[in-house]
C-alpha cells in the first residue's frame, strides 16, 4: 500500500482510533506474512502505528517453516501426526532456539527498526504460560499417540504482560510453555494467542493466515459469524480441514470475554490496519451471538 493510501485510511479512521485507544489487541503472526520481506516490514510498521495512536498490541508468533528448515539443516527428521510435529527432547531444543531466539528476536528487531519499543519473551518467562502435555487420538481406532513436548495451555499468568504494557512496551511472545513437570512444551500459536486474549479480556483477537479467511463453496468470503452460524457451517462442511481449528479458536475466544475475533489474510500488505481502521475489513469476523 502506497504511503498516500495509508494516510487516507488513517484520515478516515479517527473514530476507530478513539474507539480502540487503550484497548488490548492480540495478533497471531504467522504464514506468508512472516517470510515475505515486504510483508514483514509492513506488519512491523502496523504494530508500531497501533501503539503510537494509543492501542496496546500484543504479538504472538508461530515459526513452523523456520523450525522445519533448521531441523533439516541439522539432519533431524520431522514426523507429523494430524498436522502436529512429534517433538522429542532434541527437537524441542531446536524449537526453543528457533522460536525463542531467531524468530522472536527478529520480530523485536523489526519493530525497533520502525520506531517501536518491544520486548520478546516466551511463555516460560514470568510463568506466563503453564502448559500440559497434549496427546493425540488417531481415528478410527482412538489410539493415543505421544507427541512428546507438544502441549496445550493449562494456565495464563498475565503479570509479565501487564508490567510490559504499563511501561509502554510491545510484547512479542513465542508459544512455548513450561509444565508442572518442569519440561518445555511447544504449543500451537493460535491457541496461545486465543488464551492470552481471553485472559486479558482483549478487544480483538486477530489471526493472520495465508488465506483470505473463511470461504464458502463458491469461493466467496464469509464473515459476520457467531456460534450459531459457525455450527451450521461446520455441519454443512463449509468449515473443514485447517480452517476448522482456527474458527474454533476464534469462536472460543469470543465466548470467553474477547469482544471480536478476526481471521485475516496476512498476504495483504497492512492487513492489520485495514481490519482495524476500515468498515469492510479484510477477512472473517466472529462475534458473540448478541453482537453485531
């Protein structure tokens, strides 16, 4: 998006700036937006701009492709079950190095380059994310598969985030938690973003993806969803495959205190700004049944 177009959007967005001033907006950052250099830069600018106009953005990031690339370089094979990486101790060491180090600090650095003030952390810092081991059932036998250091959120302690927001930092969070057993666990970034948004009663949860959002059988974007319409779309097969867990995560968030969830196209430059500062937005909106 050219600079004059950004200015036009901002001129039209003053009511939105006032509406969301002081509000917490949790953004899950992943997909193409994390690997394309132009999109990485535009995302960082968006986050800095949000902070500069009084919003409180919190970034939760993924990093699956970067993990896979590093594992391949190290000669470590990857095994997947239902789309989840089986993570032994050796693989978990690489996950922590890549997510908590390379990817996390790269995002922090980009935000700093664009004038922001950011601090990177994992869920292990300040006991932010207490995790529990996740096991997967393989249908139709319901055989339980041990995925190793793959976890799910057990508890969120927002103390460290609260402290960073009070000091005007932008938190950038890698989705790694620690269990009561003291072990580290890799957790799906969508679920971490949703859990953090719920714990903070965020105004918005935004999930950046590599698709336009939820599409119907004719390839048209579907938006304005709530729990009733989501269940209908699951039943008729419109919501399926990889979109199903994203929609479920977004719906769970609004059912647990988040005002609105959005699944947006991270391939669109400045997608986050367009979602927040325009009426039409750029993706699929999910709200509670009684909200418009």
